């Protein structure tokens, strides 16, 4: 009976796997290949006949893009999957050296392969060639970068001329004319902000993010942003409360310009998404030390993020639909950029939110300091 069941499972398995449009191969606990599908041959250039029975890493060289001679890290990952039984991702920056020595960028998963009793008997690799996708993505980012650069100069020129008109350089204006020009100026500012955001993103994505850490007083940094934003908070019927650590805080080596940008994104969002003319909003900021990390929290009692949108909040361009009802301006870039910056600085960012009750964003920074990145680093965002 058990043998029959096994046979049935085996047949199903053998029927399905060759049809999968991803590369699939299976190894046993000794890392020897027991199955190699057609797509795996297509991507790697190696034939199933020459691979089956061989240790997978003898011919299949999966390496980090930046360390093309190092296959051993990948073998370590495989070992972990077999020991822990946890699925591991073949991250975006892994390349595979093909049989013809060409390099292809791959992504996918390595999962434990179990027998019917649930015992781990090896690993299954499911991977695909993303060389073209990555190329298109790079082209798209380059295009956005180029287009944003080209747009910035005329937008700044427009601003300059309108400002001249507005302040009456060419003669006095009546109040209606001034009002019209004010609206044009506001729209122009929004466009400049959008273009700057696009430029920031393409800089971050095309590996040109420079991290220049310097010992920074986080208390002072937060205080300076709060005083800069106080007028905006007042206009939005909102108060700030900063819970400073009582015993002070050691200076942390971070890039103050980048971390300031993250704090501004979080604090201005907290204000923006709390606006209610009938009740006063409260934005609380705290800074704490937990183990080897500085933890910063920005909490509001605003509209919150509906549960169904919470998993998408760090995606580029994403805005939850409750913010549209509030009539707020936004591009959906701020949190995407913030996540890129925090992860590149060695920290983490996350949030807790209840729709209608408020949101708390948290991020960490290593107290030991961020690594300096002078030439720019390849970044990939984790979702
Ligand atoms: P933007 O604010 O320009 O739309 P962000 O990337 O900063 O873009 O934020 C993305 C989305 O996350 C917002 O549009 C909003 O839906 C949600 N969000 C961010 N912060 C908050 C907050 N404090 N309260 C409620 N929603 C928020």
C-alpha cells in the first residue's frame, strides 16, 4: 500500500516537474543531483545526463555578482536548508556561470526536499534566468534618471521667472493675478519635489548611493527636524512630543543627510496623515537603545493604514486608498526611499498600524556605526 502510494506520488512528481517553466533540479543529502529538468538545461547549458549523479556544485557555479570566484557561500546556504528545513531565497544578485562560460543572473528558491514521512532527503532548487528583466530594469532606471535631470533645469527656470513676476519685479499685480501665480508656484514646487524624488530613487537603484557616516548626535538631529517642521505641524493642527533618552545618547556614525531624509519622510507623513481640523493630532517621537541598536519610533494617532494595504506600503509609488479621501499630496516614494536608505545603513524599518487609530513607524541603526560606501553599492530591496 505504502509502496503504491509512493509510486503514485513519484509518477505525479515526474509528470509535473518537467512542465514547470522554471529551472528545477533536486539534490540528495550528499549534494548529488537526482533530477534535472529541461529548463535547468536551457538556463545552465548542462544536459541532465551529465549532471545526474554528480555533486551539484561541481559544474553549477552559483556566485554572488560581486564575488565571482566564490561558490562556497552558496554551498553553505544549501547546507543550511538541509539542516534547518527552511526555504532560502536565491537573491537577486546571484549569477550562474553557464556551460559556455556566459554569466546569467538568476533568482529563485531552495527548499528542503522531504520524503512521505517528512524527513529531509535533500533540496529542490527552483530558479529562473532574470538577465533580461534586470537589463530592462536598469534601462528603465537610467531613463528615469536622464529624464529627471532634463526636467529639473526647465522647472527651476520656470520657478525663477514666476517668482520674479509674483514679487512684482515687472510691475504690481492685482490680488487675483497673485492668487493665480501662487497656484502655479505651488504646482511647480510639487513637480520639482517629484523630479527630485525620482532622481533620488534612480541614484539609489543605480548603485550611486554614497554613505558617508560621521558621528552624529541623533537627539540634536531629531530636535532640528522637529523645529523645522513645527510650522507645518501647527498648520495641520498637530503637536510634537519628543521622548528623549534621559541618560543622553552616544553619537552614532551614520550619514546625517540620508537619515535626516528618512526622519523627515516619517515625521511629515505622521503629520500629513493625522490631519483632522476637529481634533488635535499628536506625533510622538522616541529614541532608545536596545542592545547594539538605536531604535527610533515615530507614532501618530492619525488615519492608520488599512490592513489589506499594509504588505504593500514600502513599494514604489504605492499609496493606500484611505489617504485619497484626506486630500493629501503624495507620490508614494518616501517610504520606498526610506527603506532603501535604512537597509543600506545596516538597519531595519517596519511599522504597526490600526486603521482609524494611528500608526507607529520604527527603524533601527547599528550603534557601532554604518559602513562607509564611497563608490556606491548595489541595492536590492526586500519586500
Ligand atoms: P506619500 O506619503 O508620498 O504617499 P510614502 O511612501 O511616504 O508616500 O507613503 C506611502 C503610503 O503609506 C502613503 O500614501 C500612505 O498610504 C501610507 N502611510 C505612510 N505613513 C503613514 C501614516 N503615518 N499614517 C497613515 N498612512 C501612512
